[in-house]
C-alpha cells in the first residue's frame, strides 16, 4: 500500500486547495548585486552568523560570482539561503542594487494556484515556474506594480553544520535552474 500524502488524516488534498493569492509563510531570502562582493561576503560571514551554502564562479573570471548563505544554527536545520550576494559585472554603474526578494509558500499546488491568480489579475510574470539548482526551490518570479522582481517559492533545501559549502563553475544561465522555461535575457532583476 502506498503511504498517505495527507499525513494519514483521511482527508483528501482537494479539501485543502483554495483558488486565489498564494498564502505566504515567510520572507524567505533577499539578495543583491554588489561591486564590493568580497568585502560584503566577509562582512556577513565575520560579523553575523552567515555561512556560504553554495558558491558559484563568476562566468569564466576565476573569482566567486554568487554566494548563497544560510544562518548558522549548528545542528538545527535552516533554509539553504536567506541571503545571496552577486558580484557586479565589470562596468556596473551602481555600488549595489537589490536583485529580488522571495516569499515561501506552502507547496507546489499553492504556488501554481497563486501563479494562476496573479495571471488573472494581469500581473507580469518574469520567469517560471521552474526549479532552481542551488537551494532546489520551485520558483516563480513576478514584477510588482513598481517593476521590482519578487519570487514565490516552495520545496527548498534545508541545511545544517554537517553540509559542506558547495563550489561550482558557472554554466551561464543554465546554472540557475534544472527545469522550467529558459531564463529571460538579462536575468530577473
């Protein structure tokens, strides 16, 4: 017999589905692009309890280009990242710029119901639905009324002190997702 997918309550999943806006559980993560990447990574790792979960090389530049950081809670499992920093490309005019912020929703069904709802309200989707590689979240990016990038996500990885920092070489935009639509030209921010 197949195990219950509803926690053994006897209830059907359909009884929990609601059309409408996706209910957010929490602010999941925040990230920004910085021209002081190395200094910012050092600041957060030396003066706050952030630890890199994964680091991605900056496309062919042999330097770290993107770091996903989690809060060090030792043995307690925490989200794969609550902060990410992206190295500004050469010639970046600003010292820093917010990339996007992200909100966690209950599950894939909630995410897709929220996706349909935002489409019905004529909001602009940027990218998704797809699945990230780093953190494994199912993602869905949108523009808010000011044009700012926001993300709904579900089903992300959790880590603790037993998870070593991962290091990967960039494969361009394909480094950011395992399935879903092709990432838009220029990314999401």
